[in-house]
C-alpha cells in the first residue's frame, strides 16, 4: 500500500480526460495534476522542446512526493517518454502504448487509422508501437490540429465540428480502416461527432481509458494502491491563467475542483 499521490501532466486542459478515467477506475487515488497552460500547444513544437518541458514538469511533480507519473499528453508521450524514463527513477506511464495495444487487439482487418497532433503523427509513435506487435497491420495517420481549439471552445458536437471532422476524416475514405485511435487528449471530447462521420463500422480507441487501466495494473503489481482511509484530495496546478482551466475542468470532470494554483514552471 502506498498513499502518495499520482502525478499527471499535460500541455493544458486536455489531460483532464485522462484524470477522469483515473478517477473512475481508481477512485481512492489522489492526483496531482499539472497543465502547462502557458506553453500549450505542444502539438506544433519540436521533440527537443516538448522533452525539455516534460522534464521541467516532472521535476516539479517530484516535489509533491508522488509515487508514479502518467503523461496524459499524447504529444509528450510520443516524443519524450523514452528520454524521461531514462532520466527519472520513478514509474512513468504514457498514453501511446496502452492505446496502441488496444488498437491492435481490436482490429479484425489489420487496418488502423490514427489521428493526433502534428508532433504525434510526425513521431509515428502509434504506428511503431502497433507494428511491434504485428508488422502486417497497415496504419494510416493524419494530424487534425483544429480538433484541439474546437474542444476547448466547447464546440464538440455542432455543425462546425461536424464539417471539420468531415474534412479531416475523408482522408480515410478508401483506406478501409475498422479501428481509429483518438491519439490526442482532446479528441475523446469530440467522439460522438467523429463516430458519426467515420461510421459505426469503425471502432474508436480512447488511449486515456487504456492508460488508466495500465496504471491500475502497475500500482497493483507493485503493491502501491492507496487504501480508502479518507476521501482523496486532488490538487491542480497550471503555468498560466486559471479561469479557462477551471471552466473546462468543470465540463471534463463533471464536478468542481479545488482552487487551481499557478506555478512558474521555468524554475524547474
Ligand atoms: N495534449 C496534446 C496531445 O494530447 C494536445 C494539445 C497540444 O497540442 O498541446 O497531444
């Protein structure tokens, strides 16, 4: 048993979709969340910059006496996971591997679509992970950058999000995929419209859900689950402007959160 909290981080608010899954699957665990609202988006940045930011955030989270880290951000998981695992002596889970494993287990025709930020797609992280398990699987990857601001605006299911989805997802016409990975924290918020456009024959994979399952397995295997001695107290930190974060948190988590604190992340 280990009562220390779990550190979770993302480039901003998107990682709250992962927090929600952790809260559902591990209701006794305490979470320390950091959203890098000053430096979002990561999706258009280089591997070097995203890795530098990830290291700073992990140094900050380590000051909070955490027992494990979940990189909720697909872009940071794709570009920095290996490097931060080499650098820090603490269990670290990303979202890519769990999402990729579920995708290859789900496909029946060995044709998988992947959508994510430019940096995630450029890294080919999902395709590489999927092909490690089965090199005969064909993957088709496209960046859908406009999904991020749409989700943040709360335009998750209206005529604009429908049109944008149609434009992006028509790239899969003729690819005959039967599985689509939502490889970005924000995309699960648009899942209804994405499913509507891509059609019911295509199964959507939400890596946030799979990462929470992996975390549960990890904590169980190292005997580090928290017991329910008292109601968990979560804490939320950002690097800039808390208002928008608090608004989106209320929508994503469907509950209000304690006051969000601002951290000067450049100090770490
Ligand atoms: N959190 C990022 C991801 O999952 C999306 C937003 C960004 O570009 O920073 O890739």
